[in-house]
C-alpha cells in the first residue's frame, strides 16, 4: 500500500508531530540552519513544516526523521479497530509520545476512514498536551520590580506588533506599551512575558474544556460497556 507523502498531511498535524518527536536542535539540523537557543521550538517547527511542504528534499528528510522517532509504529496493527484501544490506553496514561505515534501511523494511510481517525488522534494529542499544562503549577506573579521612568526618548516608539485595536510599542526608555483600544499599559519585558504566559494558560484551559466536551473524545476517554465486558 502506498503511504501518503509528507506534503499531503495537514500542516497543523505535522507541526504537532514535529514538536513531540524532535528537539529544536534536530529541527534546525533538518533545515540545515544553525541552532539558536533564543528561537522558540514552535517557531522552528512551523518553519520546518512549511519548508517540507514545498521542498521535496526537506519533505524526505522530515519523513525519515519522524519514521525514526516513531519507529515502534511498525509494530502497530494496520486496522483502525485495533488502533482505537491503543489510543484509549495512551490517553488514559497521558502518554503523549504514544498518542503522537498513533497519529503518525494514521496520517500516513490514505482513505476517508483514516482521515476521520486522524482527527480523533490529533484531538487526543492536543487534549494530552493541555492536560499536562493544567497539571503544571502556575508561575507566581512576576510584577514590575523596577520603576520605568519617562524620559524625552519616550516620544520615539517602535511598533513591535499590531492587531485589531491592539498594539505593542517599545519606547526609548525601555518600557513596553500595550495599547488596547483607548487604554495603554506599561510593562518591562519580564512583566509582559508573565502576562503572555498567563493569557496562554487561560486560553489553554478554555481549549481543554472544549475538547473534553467533544463526543468522539468522550468515547475514547471512557471505554464502552462492550469493551469493559
């Protein structure tokens, strides 16, 4: 049976698999780029996936790396009915690597039924990641510990990011200005990082709640009565 090539696999699925299977240094090696610790892993993973989707040589390297990372999937049964119990066990134990392996196995197979199972496995992997986030103790608040004085340089601002009704500027005194509609808040870099992490944790909690309400995932989390017998 012909397996699906990497460029045909959904971009989001590939990003999740890359983040589970590869270290940032390994991702950079596949990109043939120097490793920079300051660059976050999701950013490197996104660049790697986009490169692999348009460059056949990069796609082949990524496919080989994922095959090596999930080598034990060669022992998996090639039937969805047999993979479902494996996925359920992996979800019960919170084994993200095993869930990712099931997802990689499903993503490589052609056919509508495999695409449906792939979506279930992808949801399970996202749920496992969010559950780990929920179990991780929150960082204590990191308030601004130094006074940000206004100087003449504050009139010279550089816009770092912009979205609808929002903007982040950096001014000459070193302060970071978060403008939301008509309200502007001033932070130093540590405090803005703390805000970013807190918002991410809140969004993760909301996503976890939505995932738990999916009927397909409830079936995976709670074995059927027939299976219990």
